[in-house]
């Protein structure tokens, strides 16, 4: 997050207001999937952010893998 000048409120905003546009990808652990949630945030200007997250329905937890600018690969 520091490398991209992003803060935790950016992550939370994207998770709350974003959409998943692509099919989930399998995670390294069986029965878990990675989702890419995309949205702009108040701090991102006109750029779109992407949060990669892995939900765990059994424990009601969410692992944040990364947050990045969508236009940077």
C-alpha cells in the first residue's frame, strides 16, 4: 500500500462499493478462490483500484492479498 500511496480506507471503499468483473481464480489452497474487486475511491481520482481478496465463508474472514491500480500490471 505504501508503494502505491494507498491507505486502508481505499481498500475498505473498494470492497464496499466495487464489483467483481472477472471469474474467480483458484487459490493455492483447495476450495478457496481469489476475487478481483474493482472501483474508484475518493483518493484515486479518475483511476480504478483493484483489490485481490480471498474470502473464507466458514470463518467469516477475508484475506486481502493486494491492492493495485487496475491499469498497472
